C-alpha cells in the first residue's frame, strides 16, 4: 500500500472538504484516516490516503491538489508517508 499524507491549511470557507474529497474519489484515492479542525477562522485538515489504485502518478496528484488549493484559497500538499515520517522524526 502506498500511503501518503495530505495537509490542507487556510482560511475557512464553504466546500473545502467537498472539493478535496471529490478529487480523491474521482481518482481512486482512498481516505484511510482524516482529522480536521477549525481554530477561529482557520481550517486545518490532515488525511492519510492510499494512492495505490490511482492511475495518476504522484507528481500529477500533487500538482492537481495544489491547483485545487489555489482555486479555493487554501494550501494543499501531499507527501509520501516515508518522506513525511523522515521529516518529522525527533
């Protein structure tokens, strides 16, 4: 299983989760775990996803998600799980 971490951060607005999740579903990317919170007016979401069944390459998915973020006014990033874990090791 190729797990990846998606983070979404920015000013809260209607439709953030819908837009991101619609893209994931359309590209056969399964959400394994999800956490989201709103602190004052700021939205923060972290997802663990399985990209194994997606026909798109990782770089294309990353570019698509970044473009969706720009469109809706938030920052959307995806990282491969092993890289994410390496970056967050103490």
